[in-house]
C-alpha cells in the first residue's frame, strides 16, 4: 500500500535517524494512512479510499460526497 492520502495528498517525509554517537542514517516518516470503505449514495456503490487519519476526520465533517468531489477535482480516480 502506498503511503499516500487521496484527499489531503499527504506523502512520506524524509529525514535522518540520529544515534547517540550522532551518526546519521536515512529514514522515512510515513503518514498514518488507512484504507476505508464508504457508501457513496449518489452512485449507489461503495468506494474504497486510502486516507490519512486527518482526512478520515475531514470526511466525517464534510461528508463522503464532498470528499469524493475534492479527490476527483485533484485528478484522483475513485
């Protein structure tokens, strides 16, 4: 599963692990991405979205129809 949110566009960030001796090694900061299924009443079907935890809260606030409209406006496929 790609660590990428369809609604907010959150993607992994990159940085360094810093040990006690200050040796630096590369690492990834992945967003908290979940796959969640929503009923889309306008189309009479379920859609499975890959969303960050923050985006799941946004869908609860704005509704699934508005969220899918935003994803499609960004050029995403649902």
